[in-house]
C-alpha cells in the first residue's frame, strides 16, 4: 500500500501563505497580519491548501481595530515601492501645500510662496492638483496661455520669468479646451489619473528645478492618498487660519500625510490679523490657530500671513502680492521663504551630497 504523505510543517504552511497576495493591497496575507494562526492535524490544515493536504477548513473572523490599522499602515508603506517614474529631478524638493478644508487661502499661499522663491533666483514648478477647483493660472497671470507638448509627447509647462528666477506652471486650467467657468465633474479615479498624468508626463527639464510646489485640493481623499503613493518623497506644508474650527480640520490633513509616510515640514497660518492704516491690529478670524496646530502635530510654525486686500487683488490681476516692494504681506512671505530655504526644506546641494557619499565609501574601505 502507498504510504500517506507526511503532514506539512508549520514552515511549509507559512511558506505557502507567503505566496497568497491580496489583490487590492499588493502584499501577502501573512505580512499583512491576516493570518492569526494555523492548525495542523495530520493531513488537515485550517488555513490554506499546501502539498500533502487532503482537505481544508477556513474560519472567517473579523480583525480588531488595531489589526486593521496595522494592515493598512503596511499596505500604504508597501505600495510606495511601485511609485511611477517621473521627470521631476532627484534634487528638486517636492512640497505639497495642503489644508483640511477649503477657504483657508491655500492657493494664495502656493502662488505667493512660489513667486517669492522664484524672485530669489530659483526655478520653481507649480503643479495645480486641485483638478476641479483650479485657480493657479489666473492667480499667476498665465490664464491665456495653454500647455504645449514636446517632440516626445510630454507636457511642457507654461514658463514665467520672475526676476532672475523662473516659474513652471501645470494646471488643468491650462489644458487646451478647458474653460475657466466650466465644471469638471470627475470621480476619484479620474482625478487620480489626472494627477498621475501630470506627474509622469510633464517635461520639467533636466535638473532645472529647485522646488515643485503642489497646490492640493482641500480634504483627505483620493488625490491626497494617490500623491502619497505616486510621489512618496513629497513633504507637506499645512495651511490653517487662526480659527479653532480650521485648526482642528487642518490636523486631519497632517494625520493623513503621516499615515501615508509623508513628512510634515511645517504649518503656515493664513489670515492671521488685519492691520488698519493707523496701526491697530484686528484678529478677525481669531488668534493662535497656527501655533496650536503646530504644537498639536509636532511641527514648526513657519510663518503667519496677515489679512490684506492686496492678496485678493493680486490673485485677480495675476500679480502676486508677495512681489510688492514692501508691505506686511511681502515681508511675511519673504520671511516664510527664508525659513523654508534655510531650515524647513532647504535646497539640495549636490556637492555636499557627493562629499558625504565619498566619505561613506572611504570609511567603508578602511
């Protein structure tokens, strides 16, 4: 009589389960924490079919809240390994300007910060990821220009000189056929595909980009999660107003960034106060929201931007208020840019990187 095959070992069962990949999360069920235990009794295994098993019994259960958090954290980390290739130079600092809710001036911050950085002689990309609510082209005064394509069918950004620096702008509003007052009614998958298209198919230029600022849509939904997957080296600046309600919602944006393993580089408080011509300051939207948020999420408060009609006027006219020769807004953005360049998100110096690499190689060879 033929002898019965030996019972599988726990190692054999585990090895077989390592090959079972969850199709949505892209990782095996063992490392995702879905397998709590295996029970082997002779030729019976209660988990999965492996060589030598004549019958299978699968018990369905429900994961605890902590187990679900652990599973999703691993899935978010794992999916970063499949990030698409882009034309964004390796030396460019990628910075997403985010907020928990709309109406806090996130796009105004993006435009004025980009203009201030360019005025320092830097090359700054501006990617308008607010697909349905785009406003960047008008606020930068390029709403009449349209995106062109290179010989290899890549998108060429709209370019605008500011002093000795350069802005490179990509927005849905600059696509041919787009109308400024026409609604874009797309669901999450299409929005994500549009952002992916902008990331993968734009010719930013070989090494000619110091910063890429991404104007994010408000909230913590598809585009935000997609960006963490597609561009995992992104860093976040969280925008809030002084109001407590705005601060609490903005904290969700920071939490989303960290759950997607993105670094939160700092907080910007917008609409901090209005100062009249007599010098009296009026905190129209409350006080302290930026500082409270910074303390809550453990990130530095990088700057506070005052309320000034010049910001709205500059956005309507395509002339950022930060480029004015003087005034509280220009001074606030100049201080914010200085903080970012020198401390929070400094430029990448290739000579320093090369020196550190050589030092590491020499140390390893000693």
